[in-house]
């Protein structure tokens, strides 16, 4: 809840800045497996989330992402224990009974030796994935995806709304399941277990569908999808530009990736992108929409996005310069050390905590 | 402004048109109230104004509907969005964005208004509806009344010339409903907006209407006229009108004030033969338990009620033996001190909000208790705690000696049953028959129990065939089916959450008779409701909740009479005498 004595809309940072910042951090996380650096990265993003997030329902999703990250880490470890690992190791922790498999499943091993090296490798690897997930979670908590929509070009707006409406489907579904399981209890049936969940399935889907139809009716009655008349020439040009642009992008990408297309690939790609953008811009003429108090891309947004990009760039450079520190080996077993300069670079991610507007508390 | 020319609507797969030969015109700047029993096609007419019928719902519309000169045949709902604003029954399904301010701006964005115009109108609307403090709040965290105001605000910002509202106050507590209606009146008076609204709770809205459109029965022609004239012929009417009809006043009063000015004679008449009436059993003034009883909560009630329900119709008597078969203790036994439920110092904290604080409550067999209070006061939380869906964070709940949240569901349903706000949640099967069979199985009752209960509760089972889908039932029928399902296990404590939402007066009267007989039969009943008229007719005791605390607990007459927002119309008209319902007055005059 915001403070009623503070009626002004809190000066919000452009949601795109938060997404760029988070993606920057995510990229940085993929550059290293050093658990100390990764932990530092997670801690930095968590600190920023804790100080800057607004009190919207979406911001509560952060804890869900943290749980998901933990689950991913655990699953990675369980797989390493159960299915073995290609990492050679000498420090055997425990030997599980190995399941003999038929010859056609030669590549797979079930059970067997569990070495400290393989466990550690799985842990490093899992932690990297977990850090990536936490970064996405941070973006979600800091900037509601539907706010990002407001910055989409007019031609894409309607598709965007459809996507957001589809995204709210899942939370509503969960609320419905909870309500109907409570209703099962009222009928005197056990409210837990898979059977209970399956039996509420159909009513839940029915309810969700009815709600979607009601929402669609409300949106239609409120003018969603109103279009302006545009001359046929503009319409045709839009179609030609968009189609041509997309073809150009495809051909350009192909050219870039094949060996012999080096000369025409890049120019074709750029031309395609330009044509597609022009098509989008022209297509926006059909849309009547205006925007209410759009988020502005200001100096702070540049700094926030820049800090994320800087972390990504510095860690990429560091990974090339000092692979031993950023990608600590597991064979032989060594304790990872905290490389000083990359660690300082990660701390740059804390910049938004100082810059971003805070919610009045 | 709105013109219907010989309109009939036939939905796909329906043999008969839902509405037929509707022909009327709503002039600019009028507030027209659309009334009629459930299922006569009120929502269809409202939908036809915004063009959602038939563009969105399908079906065939014959005739012609024009709004501000635009034919809905050639204009889709989105092309009418700048002249018609529509708010449906459920405000939650109306919201596209997630904060108040964005929601207010959404419609204007779709219409492509200039940013500075949008900004100005949002500020104006925030002030008009008293939403300024909530502007940054996520909509999901608002109370029902606030959500309804946001929904109305969100269609106001594009400055539509016509506003169409379907039951705008049915989910609101009396104070919030008045707030919303005051806003509507302001729009009509100050901005000249044309308003067409449908509402079951006529007592709340009739005084604001310039004209009333009555749909007396399915397929019957629509009649439009001044409110007083229309109320004389309407099959549904609020208590104030009913009292006027009873007293033979003409023209009929529409507001409490009108009626009060004419009620002097009636008051005298009611006060005068006090001596002769005192000889009659006091039970006539149902459902108020005798004031003389030293403690109305502890056992005096069953006998009092035996007197009350004597005039119950033979029809409802018929099914009582069925219920009585296994119900213990029988009504005629001397009052047992055993409590149906005891709530001691219960507190509930949910999501960092203190929903209930230190609630003490006892419920005795045969007692009907109404839980009242504004939206979000904790009524539903208390019911859910009683039925074990919520574990109290402090204190203890005991239902027939058991702790609800620790009792396995199959056992619990024999002690307490809850009919939730949305009865549909309880119904999972494809047909009414399957639902009844499942209920028998769940309750380990003899096969056929639920079905027999249902046909007793709904004697006029025309149209209620066994293979109909529960969703195709009317609101009242669905509620009764849910009630039958819950009663199959014969719980001594019956809880109902907002039972009259969406019910017309006829369905409500049936429900009242039903619940009164159940109470006479020894069931303890707890109703959470905003409907003061229902509480007045039914409850022996009213408990007022505010912010999760009990702020009043006492006999209905005492609690509601002393509160201006919870007093029923009859009480207000006949004050200082303490009458609650038209039925009481009628009985006293007879």
C-alpha cells in the first residue's frame, strides 16, 4: 500500500532500464562459475530488489523465483548423484548401487560412484543457472512486464495486451484451484492429493474460460481494437515493408552464419531490420491509441541500464583475461578464490539501489 | 438517447426469444431503472445497448437499437465505446490493467485522447469518485466497494453520454452502495449523463430513478413509466412500496421520507390497539425473540420460534419430517445448554493483515444469526474459520466439541456446512441428478436423500429436470441446489455467505421461508450478509463486525434499529416503534 498522504505517482524508472540491468547481470552470471562471484551477484541483485521494488502484486513473484532457483540447483545435484557425471574424480564420497542397464543404453549410468569433484562441478553449474533465474526474477519484481508494454510500438500493442492477459491466466488459475479445493472440503471430500487436484480441473478450466470471455467483452466495450482509417496505399506499403523486412532479416542471418555469405550477410540483415522497423512505424498509424503518462527514458534509466551492461562487459573481459579465477577447476579439487577486480565489477550492479526512486514507505 | 424499436433477441439454441417486442426510449439525462424477476432478460437488454448483444454473445437481434443515433447493427461495441460505458455484474472481470490510475486511463487510451486531456480527466474522476487516495493502489488490494467505484470511474473517463450498469450495488455494503449511487446521481444531475441500470435491491435505487422500466415476466412486453406508477404494477418492489400497498397509499411512496410523512396514521393504528395485540402471542413479531426472555441466546429461542413458524405454509411443512429424521436434538425438547458452536478469542492473521481480532461468539441450536459489517470487515473470514478452511492464529473454535480445521472433511460436514458466496463452487457434476448422487455418497446418506430434499426445497420444479447442467439453473435454483447438497449431511450448524446476491424478491422470500423452517427445526444458522432486509426478516441476533472486531452483538431489533445504515426501511418509516418487516406489520393489522 502506498502512503495516502503521498498522492503523486512515484517517479518510476523506465521498466526497460530494469530489464536491461537484469539481463546484463544474467549475462555476467553465464560468464563465470566461481561460486563466490555468483553468490555476490545474487546478493547484489537481491539487495537492489529489496530497496527498489514497488508494492505491486507482481513484486511478490521474487520469492517464487528464488524458490525456483533453489529447486533447479537441487535437481542438478540430484542428477549428478543419480546419473553420474563425466567429470573424472578421485575423491569418492559414497558408492551407490549401480543399476545394470541393457547394452542399448550403454551411454547411461544409474547409481555408481559419487565423487566430490562431480558434485562440486554440478553445484557450480547449478549455481550459474540459479543466478540467471534470480536475475530474471529481479526484473519481474522491479518492473511489471505489463508496464513494459506501454513502451511497445503502437502496431504491436494489441498483441502485447493479448500476451499480458494470457500471462495473468496462470495466477488466476492458481487462485481458482485453491478456491475449488476449499469447496471440495466443504463437500466432505479430502482436499489434498492428486485425485483431488484432478477433480477440480474441469471446473477450474471452465471458470478461467468464462472469466476470459467476460474480460474480452469488457475490453471490447471499452474500445480495445478500435482502428483508424488508413489509405490503402499506406496499408499496402506497410505489408510490403514488414514482409520484405522479415525476409531480409532471415536471408541476412543465413548469410552471416554460412561460410560463403560473408559479403552480403550483414548489409542484408541491417536493411531487413530497417525495413521491418519502418513497417512497424507505419503500421502504428492504424492504431488510435495514445499513452497515458508514459515512462520516460531519463538519465537514471541510462545509468541503471548502463550499470547492468558494464557488469556484463567487465565479466566477459575478465573471463578472457583470467579464466582460472572465473572458471575455477574441480580437478584437482581447489578452493575457489575471490578475484578482486571482477568482484568489484559485480558490485557495480548495486548502483541502481542508490539511483532509483524509492517507494515512499 | 437510447432507443429500442420492437427488439427481440433469440440466443443460439434457444427455442424462444429471451426478450420480445421491446420498444422504449430513454431520453437524454435520465436515470432509468430496469426491474423484473430473475431471468426475464434484463442483462440482455443492457447488453444490447452496448452492442455486446449480439456482436459478442451471438444470437439474433430483430428490430433496431440506436444509441446516440448510432445503430448497434452497424456499430461494433468498440465503435460505441465513446458513447456507451458498460459496467457488468462482476467488477473484477472488467479490469484490464492492475493499478487504479492506469485503469481509469485505459478507456481513453483506446479512444486515442490527447495525453493532457487524459491527465485532466483522470484527476477529475479521481476526485469525483473519491479515489484520489487510492490512485497508485493495485486493484486487487481494494475492497468490493472501491473496486466498483473504480469500475464506474474507468468507464466515466471517456465521458460517455450513456452509462449502462448491471447490478452495481448488489455486492456492496449499504454505505458503499450509497456512495456509488450518490456518484450516479451526481453524474445525471451535473453532467447530464443518461443512465440505464438493472438492480435487484430496489430499496436502494428506486428513489434515484426518473423512470422505471418493468419486465414483468419472460417474453412479456416492457413497460416504462414514472416510478410510482410502475411500482403499482411491478411484480417486484421494495419494502417501502409494499408497505404503501398494504396501507393503501396513493401515489405509492418511494422513499423512506415520503413514507414517513404519510405513516403517522399507520403508526397510530399500530400503537393504539396495543392492549388487544399484547394478548396475542408475541411470536407474531417474528423473528425477534421475546425481549422478556432473560437471555435470548441461551435456549429461550426454540420455543419462541415454534410460535413463529406456526404460520409457515403447508408446503414447507411437508419436508420437515424428512430433515427431522436424524436431527438431534428434537425441537420440542427442553432447551439444552449445549452450544452448537463456540468461538473463543479467535484471531486470524492473513498476509500480514489482521483479519479477525479476539472474536468471542456462541451459537445455540435453533438460532439465526446475521453477521453484518462493511466489505472486508472479516465476515467471510469468520465463516471460513468456523468451517475449518482457515486455521485461527489464536484462540479456539469448537463446533459440536470438535476443532474444525483438525477434523477430517467427511466428519466435519456432519457438524457444519457452508454455502459459499458463489454456490457454483460447490457444484462439480454435469447434471443435477449426478450432483445429488454425489452428495448422498459424500454424506454417506441413503441414496435419494439429496434429491428428496431438493424437490422439497424447490416445489415448483418446472424446468428443473434432473439432467440439466447446474450452470444453466437460475441464481436462486443454484443456491437451493447448493443448500440441498450441504443439508444432505444434516449439519446442525449451517453457514451462508451472502445468500441473496443476485436473487430477486420471489427467490428471496422462498429462501427466507426455507431458512426459518430450518431454524425452527433446530438448525443454527449464520448468515453473512449486506442485505439489511434479509437480516431483519430472518435473524434473531445480529453481530456487527468492523475491522475484524465484534462491535455489536444483540437481538436484531436492538442492533439494527440503533444503526442508521443497517436499519431496514420499515424500521426507519415506523420509528420510534420497532417494526422490522412488512410481514410483521401485516400480521399486526390483520
